[in-house]
C-alpha cells in the first residue's frame, strides 16, 4: 500500500502541470500576438519616415528649370521724350500780409445815452448820411429847450434896451450888457442844437456795415465803438516787409500777390512805403492798391511776392514726373531703354517743374507714357 502512493503523487503533479499550461497558453498567445502587431506598426512608421525623408531630400536637391530667356524680355513701349533744359527764373521772397479796405471807419457816440434805434444789420449796404443809430438823450433835449427859452428872454431885453438907447433913455452900458446877454443866449442854443445832432449817428460814406459792438438798448458813451463801416470796392494789402529786402520795393512798382482763396495771382501797385522801420520787428510797412476782384474781401490772408534776384535750374514738363507712393521719379532714355531716376522737385512754373536733384541738363526725359514704364524696359521714341 505504501509503495502504491508515489505513483498517485506523480499523477497529481502531472495534472497540475497540465492545468497550468491550459491557463497560461491563452495569455501567452495574446501577448505574442500583441507584440507582433506592435512590431509591424513600428516597422511601417519607420518605413514611412524614411520614405518622407527621401522625398524631401530629393525635392531639395532638384534644380528648378530656368524659363526661356525670351519670356524675361519686356515689350518695347512707344514714348515721347523732351530734353531737360537749364532756365533762368526770378528769385523771390514771400511776405505775409492782410487785405483791408482803404476807406474804413469806426463810429462812436459823442455823448452818453441809451440806444433806442439801430435800423441796420451786419453786411448791409448803406449810403452816406443814412441813419445808423439813435440815442435817447432826454437831458440834451431839456438843455436845448432851456437855451431856447433863455434866448427868447435875452432877445426881448435886447430889443427893449436897444429902443431905449436909441431914444437916449438908457445908458450905453445897459445896452452893451443886454447885447452881450443876447449873444450868449444865441450861442447856448447853437451848442444845445449841436449836442442834439450827436444823438443821431449817420454813415460818413457809402459802404458796408462790417461790425456792430452794440445793439438796441445798450448804453453808448464817448470812446466806446458802436459800428464799423468800410468801402469794399477799394481794397489794399498791408504787409510788414523785413529790412533785408525792403530796398527791393519801389514806389508805384507792380508786385505779384497770392491769396489762398483765389486761383490766379493778383498784381498790386505800391502806394505807400513807411520811411522808417518798426524798432520792435525791424520791418517796413508797405501798402499796395489791389484791383477789384471777385472773391477778395477785407481781412483775408495774402502773400506779397518780392523779387530779390535771379537763379538757374533744370526744368522738365510736369507730365514727366511720376508719383509712386511718396517717391517722385522720372525716366531717362539711354541706349533705347528707360532708366528710372529718383528726383527732388522744386517750384512749379507754368507747365514745367524744377528738378533740384536726380538728373542733369541735356538728359532725354520721357514726357508721354512714363506711368507705364519699368526700369530697363525697351522704348521706342515717337
């Protein structure tokens, strides 16, 4: 019985081994399968990376094919040219000035009183002698009535005394006293009448009302401006000319005047030149008569053009200068090609413009068709 046990133990061990193999075989199979899949994926990724790298290297190493030389050549353009020339022009200096009326007035009251009439408006045209304002001065009216009453009394006394003096019934001294009182009374009436005339403010000349410092109901007093009036048909320019160029201006000379509100220049005639300079500004006041011009009114800003010498500069037609952004360019024709030049322009004179830098006199400048050109493009001169 004891010898039969070992075989039983070995059989049990063999069963245990078979059970373990039965349990482990599915897990091992899953592990081996997953490892195989992972290895395949990694190999595919490695191959893809190698292939992509090879393609990139092949693309970088390939040289682009050059286009045919005929495709780079620009087509020739027909243009018009003109030779840049050196011309003389007058050198000028501009002096700022103000347009004003030759005939203007600021009206004031000669006595105190409240304004009870002002039948005018700003910009209204008035005639000489037309009523502009009226003052309510009751005390002046009372003074006139008092003076007239005194005159009546003095006149009666003078007549009575004169009659008695003719009859030798009155002394000469009484006659002279009555005569003096009569003349004083007449003067008092004349004074009161003159004061009554001051209550009316009338236009001194034909013109236009330009300013009103007071209105109906305001109190007027001597020295206080009330109304401004001027004649718009006769204008002048007043300018303070620096002493360095004042000697260039002569009496009755005709000078150009530029006004921003007008397209064309005006020609003014020098009428007055101050004989002495202003010690504060070191300038001489100059007045010029202006011709009647539509759109020119008093108070406008203007510039007086004073010639001071002559200078030379290269000029080209204004159509030759092309603006591209903030750059000023023009094209010069050389060897049947258009060469681009950056230029600096100066003043515009009629239909030409000064070239301060960029080209020289004698260069053939494109004046027609410049806006369509590029640097180095072939051209055909018309």
